[in-house]
C-alpha cells in the first residue's frame, strides 16, 4: 500500500537526499492562523516513508524559528537530515 503524500497539499515543500536515496521532506501547512512545519523521512533500508511529524507550531514553547513560512532541510552524505 502506498503512503499518502501529505506534502503535496502543503506549501514551500523542500526535499533533501543523500547518495543512497534516503530522503527527508519538510513542508508548511497552514491551519487557521497557525503555520505547522511538518517532516517525513524515506529510508531505502526500510523501503518506507516514516509517519509525518510536526516540527514547529509557532505556538507557546515552540522553537523560535526566524520564519515558519519557508521551511528548509539539509542532509549529509551519511543520511542525517536537519530540518
């Protein structure tokens, strides 16, 4: 069964990949007046996408991002991603 790709309905989607084909995707999703920054990761070893997770909700106690309008992601050659 294929995983639904929620980032297709988000905004400002970014993808990072390593040489082995592992990938991490981040995207912004707006609900009401709040931006949510979500991420998911693809592992070539598992052949599956992880369940999406919310990284930042711009609410009290959230990590103080400069902007939740434009998420970004990078991945090093070892497959470690940072969003």
